[in-house]
């Protein structure tokens, strides 16, 4: 007779039931419903129609491409700026602790609040940003009203809001690099620039991987900021998958909305899983 | 770079950084605060001038009274959702993290991977509504609470598992020898030792649940179900010309995260980095 374990599996059950019913079941069901014409009244099998529509209607294709553009742009900016800010904020400058708090605070503020605030600041004529630019003789662009610029403007606000988290992760990563590495580099005659590229960047690699993966996932899934600032507009110019999913749900095209959900899931899996694997491998080799 | 003394250069860089941080990060918040104290026509100018007339208190009252005290109802709903969801998350999440860490087996690994996948996979929203309707929890606070539990579980289990690894097994073994049942070992011996990580979980999750906009938008529609983030959204569509009240609303719903930030800064940093770096 085997002795009963002191760590029984039934401990998984309470959390497991909630997770299975509200997360796993809908995720599995989404694959089926994405193949149907589904509305509040019925679901009829549709084959691949929803997917065909997603990759042939220009505004839906636009949503897919925008999602990728947004995620890669914000991830790259958060990684680069996060590292620079973290190096600056660990170098012992004046008011370092206060500055860390200031950079991090937007992470905790309501995203909708941030979105609405910047909607006002980016107003083409009256907004504080363009008024300030006009004061130094620059004719500010229509940040959110120019279809070519709207998604880019939202991306900048997303970086403003999220760079604090990247900085925080980098600060934690930098604190694991011992001073002896920099001393050795200095003795070998390395300049500050060389120290940054040859010591800091390679040794802070695990934090870099975390920042890239986290901000990519966040960027691909982002909904609230875009919804608060542009609702996907002007036209469909700043629509991303998450906003398309919401719009199609609102319009009663539940099957199409769910197909968007599945595409988003597959896109995240296809980008993030290999990337995380590749980054971790390089981390081990380094 | 390792020299931490405050040299003239560090001082100068600090001052420059302060100025930049002031313009980039503090001015936007000042803009919110100043405009929240203006009259509606004054705030419609969108400029940085000081209010022509300071109407801070009037704006607080008007904002709170809007739509039959919707903001108070929203505060009540959001608080209820946050408190209930976190209570469930902490207890059930710690149980899962405990067994996963203490009993390495294919079953544990499978459960762990499944739960962590929730950190990456976007929730399938319309099928979730379908499930909620099927179990009569759509548009209910109970349903919203359970949704927040399901979505917060990945992060919670991740943190608990990592922390439980630092608690010596000898402690539970001693209790087992004394004849304690598994649930007694967990609730009497292990759970009380998890206080530091529990505080971190509570702080980080409460901010994320309180600030959640997307999921109440989908799963909790209806006037009586309004949550704090949705009050802003309603303001925007209803009172396009009343920026002052919109900003006052932003101010009023930023108070709880601000308080948490002031008092639990250390736990927030610990949670955000430990969860992230090990993820």
C-alpha cells in the first residue's frame, strides 16, 4: 500500500475548476466557434469563411498588420529606453530614488485615464504638445487625427506608460552585475562606452529577454489604450486585433470576432514561444 | 560607474534628469490636477494657465453626483470585486503553488504549464461570455470575480511557487510526523509563513484588478454593474465638453493606486521584478 502523499493533488481542484471553466473551456471552444457564423441567436458551421474574410477584407488585414507594427515598435522602444533609464538611475545621480518613482508611477495609473489625458494633450490645435512645439517654431502634426500617424502616436503613449516597468526590471538585472566586472574592464583600459556594450549589455541579458517577451505579449494584446485614444480610427487606421475583436462582437459578428481571437492567440504563440526559446538558449551560451 | 558618491557630475546629471522627468512625466499629471479644478469653459481651453476660478470642491461634488452617484456605486463594485477576487486568489493560488513546488511530478508540471499559459494566451472573449451565460454568471459581480481569479492565477501561482521554494521542507515534515493532515500542514504551518509574498500578491493584483477596463467592459455590462474604469468611459461619451469633470474623475480614481504606491512601493517592485525575471 502506498502511503498517501502529504501534498495531495486535490489542492489543485478549487483553483483548477475556476481556471478550467472560465479559461480553458472558452479557449478550446474558440477554435470551434471561429469556424461558425455565430450571432446572439445561433451558430451555423461556416468552414474557413471567417478566416478567409480576415485575410481578404482590407480593414481586417490592416488590423493584423497594425498589431504586429505596434507590438514590435513598442517592444523595441521599451527595451532600448528601459535599459538607458536603468543605467542612468543606478549610476548614483542626484535624486535617484525620486526619479525611479516618477518613471514608474504611470504603470500604476488607470490606462483609460492616461489615454484620455493624452487625447487632450495631442489635440491638433489646442493640445499642449503642439502649443509647446509652436512656441519653438515647429508646426506640430495632427497626432491622432492623421491616419498615417495615429497608431504611432498611441505607441508613443504606450511607451510613456510602460517604460517604467522595463526600467524596473532592468534595474533588478543591473544589480546582479558585480562591480568587479567594471573594475576589470577599467584596468584593461575600456572606455565607458566599451564598458556599456561589452559588460553591461551581455550581462543584463536575462532582464532584456524578460522585457522583450513581456512587452511583446502586452503589445500584441493591447486594447484599452487604443480604445481610449482613437477607437481604431481615423477610419480603421489604428485598429489592432484586440479592437477588431471588440468591434465585431459589438456588431453581432461573434464568429468573426472569435476568429480574430484565435488569430491573435496563434500569432502570440508563433512569435513569443520561439523567441523565448531562442533568447533563453542564447542566454545559456553567453 | 560603480562610484556611488555624489560627484559634481552626478549632481549635474541628476538636475538635468529631474528637469526632463518633470516635463515628460510630471507635467501631464499636473495638467490633470489643474484642469480638474477649473470651470467647464475654462477647462475647454486645454491650456496650462491656472484656473480663473478655483472650483475644486464643486467639481468633486458634481463628479460624484453624476448619473445618480455612479462613481460611488462604481467604487463599491470595484472594491467588492477586488477584495473577493484577491481573497480567493491568495488561498487557492497558494494551495496550487504549494503542491507544485513540494511534489515534483508530471502531473504538477502539467498543471504548472497550463496555468502559466494563462499569462500568454489572450482570453477568448465571446466564448467566455457564452460560458458565463451557460452558468448564469454573465453580467453578475460573482462572474466578474471568478473571471479575475482565472486571469490572475498564472501570476499568483508563479510568485507563490517561487517563495515556497525558500521555506524548508523540514517544517512541514515535522508537522506531518506530529500527525497533522495535509490541509492542517498547509493552513497552520505553511500559509502563515507566506506573509511577505502574500502582501506582494495582494498589492500587485489589487492594482491590476482595480485598473482593469477591458474585462468589465465585456463581462459586466449594465448600469448597476459599473466599475471605476468604466465611469471614465461613460464620462467621455456623455460629457464631451466637460473636461474639468473628466479630469476630476481621473483624479478621484487614481487615489487608491496612489495610496498603495506610497505605502507599498517595495512590495510592488519585488512583485513586478521577481515575477517578471523568473517568468
